[in-house]
C-alpha cells in the first residue's frame, strides 16, 4: 500500500504541498503543486491531482485509476482545512466524474505501479509528470470560427461549398471545405481536386488495371491449392528454381502430389499434413485485371479462416472434385461445397466461377462434367446466384489442362471449346468501389512491424485513407494515427475502398486493437451497439430457432457470442411479406426478422448504408445456421 502523508506545517498552503510518499520498501519526498480546485476534487476522489497542468477528461479519468493502488491520504488536518475553505466544490466537480469516462487498459497501465519497472517511488511520480498533454485542437465540440468575408466572397464561398457538397455529400466537415476553398482562392477546380475522393481515385489509379479480390473455396482436397499454385507457376509468378526445390522437398516427405499446393501452403504444418489451414495470399494479373488471390482452407475446422477470406472477396472460384464419389461427398450435407457456396453468397459475393477439377481422373468425361453442372446449377440457383453470374470450366490442376490456355488433351478438346480458367477470371466484373463514403477499414490481422508502432492489415471497405490521417478505432473509441500505409508491401500515400492494406498505427496500444475492429473516420464514426435487428435466412438446421437461442455471430472477421432475443416476424421466402408476427420458432429454410444482443458492443452498419458491414452470419457448433442483413441498430 502507498500512503500519501501531508507534511506541511500549519494550514494547507495553496501553491504547493509536500508529501512523503512511501511503500513498504522505499520512501521519497515529493512536492506537488496544488490549487484550491484540486483540493476539492482530491478530497472527493481521495487523490491529489495537480491542476497546474491542464488535465483533459481522459487524463483525469486515468488518474482516477490510481485508486487501484489504494492511494490514501492520512492527514486529518488536511480534511479539516478543506471542509472549511472549499465548501461547495462538490457541486462543481460532481460525484460521478470518473463514472462518465472509461479508461483503456493502456492508459491504466501507465499509472499502475510496477515494482519491476519503477524501482523507486520517486521515479513513478516523475513518470506521471511526463504524461503528454492532450491536444485540444480538432477536438469534437470545438466551434469553428468562420473567417469574416466580404459579401462577394461570402457568395463565392457558398456557391463553391454547394458544388462540393453535390460531389462529395456530407463526408467532409464544413470547416475543412471552407479552409480548402479559401486556400485555393475560390478556385473550385483546385479545391474539388483535394476533396473529391472519386477524382482522387481516378487520378491515382485511372491508368491501372482493375483490382479484383478472388477467394477460392470448396470441399477439403478438391485441389484448390494445387490448381491455383499451378496457375501461378504457369503465369511465371514462381521461378523454376523454387519449384525444383519444392519438388525435391515434397518428394522427401512423400507428398510429391502436393508440390503445386506448396506454392500457397507455406507453413510446415500445412505442408506435412497436406491441408490448407489459413488463407494463402497471392497476386497475379490477367489481361485486364490485377487479381488478389485468397486460397481458403476446405477443412471444416478452419471455417473461420475461410470466412475471413470470403469477407474480403469480390468474387469466388468454387473448386469441385470430379472424381466419382468425391464430388458427391463434398456436395452432400455435411460437405463443404454447399456450406462454402452459402457462406460466400450471404457475404455478398454474387459472381461465381465453378471449376470442375481433376477431370483427368474420369477420363475427361463430358458426361460427368454435365452431371456435376446440372446438380450444382440447381443448388446454386436456390442459394441465390443468378445464372448469368455463374460459369463452369473443366480443368485439371495437377496436369495444368485448361488453366491459362486452351486445352491440349484431345479428349477434352473433343467436346469443350469454351474459355480457359484465366479467361473466366478475366471476365469477372470488378465491383464498384464505395470511395466517396466515410472511411472504414476492417481489421483482419495485427502484427508487430519493423519500425515503431504496430501494423494492422485489412480491407478498406469504404472511403479512403491517407498516411498521416487520424482515425478512430471502434468499438474501443480510441484515436490513432495512421503513420504509414502499404499495399502488397509497397509503401503508398493513399488507399481506397477495395484495397487490401497494412497500416502502421501509432498513438494506441497494440493490446487495444483486435481482429474484427474497425478503423473509421473520426468525424463520421461507425455505429457501436450490442442490440440490433436483422433480416435472416435460416439454413437447413435440425433444431428450430427459438427466442433465447445462443449463437456465434460472425461479422466481417469479428466472432462474438450473441443471443436471439426476439423473433419479430417470419417472412415469405421469396416475396418478403410478413407471414406471421412474433412466431414461436423459426423452422429450417425460413426467412425472418429477429433481434439480437451481443455480449459486448460491436461495430455495425445498416445494410442499406454500407453493404459490406451490414451483413452477418450466425453459427452454432461449427455449423452456419443463418445469414442475414442488419436492418435496425438500437443505441
Ligand atoms: P485443402 O486446402 O486442404 O482444402 O485442400 P485443397 O483443395 O487445396 O487440395 P490440394 O490442392 O491440397 O490437393 C489435394 C490432393 O488432390 C493432392 O494430393 C493433389 O495432388 C490432388 N489433386 C489436385 N488437383 C488434382 C487434379 O487435377 N488431378 C488429380 N488427379 N489430382 C489432383
Ligand atoms: Mg488448399
């Protein structure tokens, strides 16, 4: 226990106060500057807070955590003089100062006494003096003083603002726009250029090929990694020397058939077990696109990793094994072919390429290809894929047939004259990028970078971000600075919606950021809630959903416990009309509106505002039971 003892002689003197500070092993003399206001507050909180420095609200609450060290004041004289002199201050400083503010663990850590770090008590107190004062500029609630302008300039300003609003909406605060207009002397072409995200995007990326994120999905051992590894090798992304090394090493392990899969399965465990466990990331180019490839694991134990990949994807490539019996295993219930297709569809992927793989094992049979196409076609239509958005391509990942050029195998050439896999990928439509919406980045990974600070990686869902921007990390509600941005390990100054980026953050502790958190615009922050309404589609479940049903909610990369607290209505599956209000349960394959409560607050957007962040999935015991869209957020 640390005890603060007032050693001033006579009545407490305003200006400074001397203490002996001691714990069980050491003792130090300190002098703290104290003003009248401090004493009132100090008494109330049982702390001394030097108000000679400007304490802003978060710092004040940080100091309040000193109570966790059980700081106590042992001087009755001090109390007496306080009560006589500072009557009425409790009104000013209220009784719930600290209740109003929350304190992050990193802030708290600064004030925690750690004997190993601070062997001397005096060092601890010195440290508290070093707390940086918060910068008040730019804080919310500060009122912006509009500069005085002549009537003509005022009109010019208003017309410039109106034009800018027409282009960018309300995503940029008024005072920022005014500053820009004035700086550029009412020249809208210059001003607009700075703030118009779309123009900025055109300027930065106009000349480049379109970007596309593609996730490769399918049942375990369908040949996803082999197919994509071979495609990368055929495109010259992997040099011959590396390939030769993989060949030798895989032979030694008795896993020679996995040699192409090793290009994407990079960890020792993945290679020795012969299965993909985490998303394999790579990049290649088609004639019109730069494709970011996300090779998902097919094993059902790694579904959360597969979902992480699917949340970043614009389109999906589904690989099915044409071998007799294998396609059936993957397609029947419990197989991942259906599960993956439903998952990507509910995550908003609408374009799908289906690779009927390993056709070499069935002698390039057209009949088998047609059989698979018709079975899958019926299912995919039910799952919500439009027929023109699905294309089927026969391949063999191992032999490399029909990957980057027309097949050479006579038996296949005999009946197939369609596009090869690379052409199918090239024909996918790139999605529109919601660049002019407020900035949102969903965090998929956190790691220690090489320099100071730490890095988060994820996809910019909406808006854009510059290196040097201040961002808000939600749901923690903590500010951070984006010190640097990299795309594919190349440093960039700006990243736009749709980009997969790594951002180096400073001003925030690494422990305060988790996978699933959202970095967002500090002015237009994302909603944080633990109660919302969603329209869901119930999958093929065995036990009907009832009120009070516990589920695991997947929202982007976030995984959170949730409870269905209300069954609002059951809807007609195709028309969406209400068929029953307050149903007692939701059977399999039904549609409904439900209310959900999560155990902790999470970031949410309405589906109608930001599609990418308004979708969710509900899973139980490793099985997806429903997918849905957020329709209402309760605060
Ligand atoms: P997970 O990532 O674990 O779900 O597996 P995967 O879908 O990535 O399969 P992977 O590429 O690891 O291949 C699994 C096995 O299928 C390997 O032994 C491959 O050699 C074999 N394989 C892949 N493609 C073909 C093919 O076109 N023909 C034949 N005959 N075998 C193939
Ligand atoms: Mg794989």
